[in-house]
């Protein structure tokens, strides 16, 4: 293989070392999400801020997450709550266009801090009224979180904490979460493409990251199947809390 041709396959602003780190990170972050339920998307986004040009950060991250979540949803399709997915998608479409209009207008730091506080409250407080989320509730969640992800990239923790209150089975939670995030990222990619983002320039790197991400999903799924429901819930809540605290830190600094 002619490695001297590798730089020509990479987009402007990303070197071979950075690309290799992203491809490797895609495996481990996908494995994290598949086994713990959450965390991989934000971890990958954090790494990408050091490697990917800021103008391409959100659309490129969305494309990678689309591939990762689609692979996880495909592997666990028998556990998906399809009614939840349909309701979420109804809200996600208008949410994406509203969020695209809000890019650059909303105070990102304040949103991050408030989102972090909200996630911690929902994770650890007993909220019986959320145990039976209605179809309309899923639609509103799709609208709000899709609009937010257009602004600052990753709203996985918010989706996760809402869905965790609706589904008590870890397999249904992970599978439905993957399908919901697939729908959300798909809508986001369409909106960015319509806005003129050049996804073709990133195609080789995106393809490599999606392949390693699927491998990570396969490995993480096997860890999930070996976990008890109680251990999964504890790890899930701890990961959510760490991510929420990081959102608060970023918002305050």
C-alpha cells in the first residue's frame, strides 16, 4: 500500500496522525456507548475539538455518530421501541431546522451549564411522573434535543436520561437510544448538507471511522449482554453524572 498517498485522502486541516487518532478513538468510544449506554459521543466530540477544524466539527461529528448509532441499532433491532422512534422523528425534523437558525445566536455556555444541571436532577431524583412518557412527550423531546444538537453537537445525555425513565430494560433502552440518535443525526446531516457543507471532502476519513465504530459497537454489545441490570444502571447513572458535570464545567468556564 502506498502510504504517501494517504494525505491526499484527508480533508484540509487534518493530518495523518490526527486521522489515525480519530479512527482509533471511534472504536473505543463506540464500545463505551454500546456497553455503558452513554458517553462515547461526547468523548469523541471532546477529542475532535483538538483535531477537526471548528467549522467542520458539528457536521463531521454528526456523520460519525450516525454511522455508529445505525450500526448499534441494526445489531439490536429486535429490542427497539418503534413507537418511541416514530414519535421522536416527528419532532426531530422541525427541531433540526429551528436549531440551524439558532446557530450562533444562543449562548452556548449557558445552555451547557443548564443542561448539565437538568441531567443530574433527572438522573438521581425520583420523578414518578416520568415513568410513563407519552407519545407527545417523545415528540417534544425529539424537537428540543435535535434543535440543541444543531447548536453544540451532542445531546446524547439528555436523550439518555429521558429514555431511561421510560424503559426499565437495559437492552430496550440501548436499542431505542441508538435508533433515536440515528434519526436525530440523520436529520442533522441532511440540514447541514442542504446548507452547503462539503461532506464529500471528508468521505474517506468518515468511512474509516464508521468501520472502526461498528467494530467497537460489536465488542461493547457483548459486554452489555454479560452485565446485570443493576450493574448497568449504576454504570449508566455514573457516566451520565460525569458527563453532566463536564457540561457544567464547560458552561461556567
